[in-house]
C-alpha cells in the first residue's frame, strides 16, 4: 500500500490535506512538489495566510525557499491586538519541520505599531547556500475596528 501511495504521490494524484489548498508537481521526472498551505492566525482569526514551499518527497531535507501572503479576511479588533506579543521579536505562530537535521520553516507575527500594520515573516532556521531564506508580508490595520479604536483613543 505504501508503495502505491508513493507512486500516486509522485504522479501528483493524491489529494491535498485539509491545510493544503494546492499541490503542484514540478514535473514528471522529479519528486519535488510545490505545496500551498493555508492557515488562520491563531490569535487574530481575521487574518488568513498562504504559504508556498517546496517538498522533496524522497530527500532527507526540503529546500529552504518559501513564500508567504497574508490578508485580512475577517474582523480585527483592538482586543485581539492586546492578546498578542507586541515586542520587537513578535511571536512564532506556525512551525513545520523541513529536514531530519533540525531545519524548520517558521512564521512569526510582528506588530509594527507606528504604521499600524501586522507583519508576517516566514523563514528557514538553517542557512542554505550562504543565506537564510525568508519572505515578508504585511496586513494593514487601516479601516479595521482595531484602527478605529486606536484613533479614537488618540482624539482630544
């Protein structure tokens, strides 16, 4: 059964998991696929992120390249923002293993309070070809309940 599943995976015939929205084969003669996963920020459910990364089915380590895009897909309130880590380092909200040797893909949420923007940084925890691979996206709070609450507290 495992052999049959491996063949089907190599041919791109296996359906995505519930967190996967796409599984794109990189060709007939490779075991690498581009996986696109979705998740909602656990503390700010009004933000949905999509991550794309390469998965090498028969290797001990996946490539470190990745991309991230996050958008507001629901309400964001001041109460939600009060419940997050507002330090310069932010907090890790997603992590997945990319190798048997301690390489991880992580996503960190950071609040840029000066511009009222949520930043989402995806990065690899291991150097690859002289670089730590990373990608950044932002979700502006302008027009949200969180922005309106902050603007109201600044008004004279």
